[in-house]
């Protein structure tokens, strides 16, 4: 099933993101975790691609497994910054052969050692390429409530976002954020800019203190005082920190739903217990 059809049919959706193993040796443990998350019956699941496409083979394996074993709608990621057009074409064909109808089209992170391939500069180019090769594929794209870390002005970032939509992007998913006011302000700006596709709120449950530094470094997300106090109070107690992180994320989601942002994408970090905890907190909202 196409993600865009799910978003149109259901008033509230909750989906989960998982990531494949970096090596074949880790496939069994990761596959077990993703299957447990799929057993929770989210509306769909996305499977990441890894820096430079390094996990592309396992992305396809995990996505096909979730789809074939559980009938889960899958959104397979595809990044382009380190890929040739031939590589991208090959991955599109592989996804089509596996019956995958949804692709999350991303530029991807610039490699630490610098770029060696220059076939694509922006995600909009990848989106256009996918549409030209597979017109019936549903395409998702990324957006950044606080602006992309490489973009000096949010107005420029929103202009690039509009280019993605014009290239054929069917829906957008936000980078993580921890203050809902950031999301509401962002939505006002993008709707004013004429971007009308569905926008999913990306929520990252922070369940251990070490996640904070990594998440902020990658996303540039602002950390509210309420969130800082939670980390200060429970960061050295793993069990309490996990529960607090689940509750904080769930409260974020409930506030979003009450304000009309009803499509939620949770970055689970391959943790079935975290995914289950959030669904438990939201059970009355998902009936």
C-alpha cells in the first residue's frame, strides 16, 4: 500500500523508523528487533539506508521481510549524495522487484572524508529521477522545522523544500524536534509558501542520556528547559530515564494530535520496548 493513501484514509497515524545492520553479522539481531516492532502493527515502517548507501543490501532485505512476513507497508530509504545515477537506478529496480511502493528520497550526509561522487547535489534531483523511472512510486522527503544545519536562512530551506514537492514528493517527514512550538511555527511558514502535501511529525524518544549529544549534533534541534530538567533528574538511572523519555515523547505526540498534527513518525532506534511504550500511552487516540 502507498503511504500517501494511508495518510489520506486515516485521521491519526503512527509509524516507526528502523535501521538495518551495518554488517551481515548483525542481521539476525536487527531483524528480530524490527519484527517485534512490526508485530505492534504500526501504520507503516521506514527502513533507513545508511551513510553512503553502505547498508543498501540490508535495507532491501529488512524492508522485504517486514512486508512479506507481517504485511507491513514499508518505506525504503534511498540516499544519493554518494551514489551514481546507475546505482540509484539499480536500487529503484530492486525495490520495484520486491514490490516496495514507497521510497524516502534523501540527499544523505556528506561523507567525513569528502565527496567522491557528484551525480546528485540535492534531494530534489533524486526525487525527479525516481519519478521519471517509476511514476507509480510514492515518494517521501525530509523537512527541517528549525532549518537544515547547512542552510543559513530558513526561507532558503523552505524554497528548497518547495522544489522537492514540485519534483514529485508526495509527503514530508520532519527531522526530530523537542519543542512543539517549533513545529507549529514551521507549519505556518510552509503552508504560507504554498506547500500543501501531508507533513509527518518526526519524534525521537530520548531514553538514555548519551542520545542527547548525538541527536542534537546531527539535527541541530533546540533542547527546551523542560527536557533538560528531565535529563538532569533521570539521566543516571536507565530505567527511570527510559520511562521518562517515553512519557515525554508521548506527551509531545498528544499535544500535536490535539493541534491537528495527526501523522506521527517515531524514530525507534530499533527498540521494540520503546515503540510498545509509546503505543500504550497513545492507545485511546488510536482506536
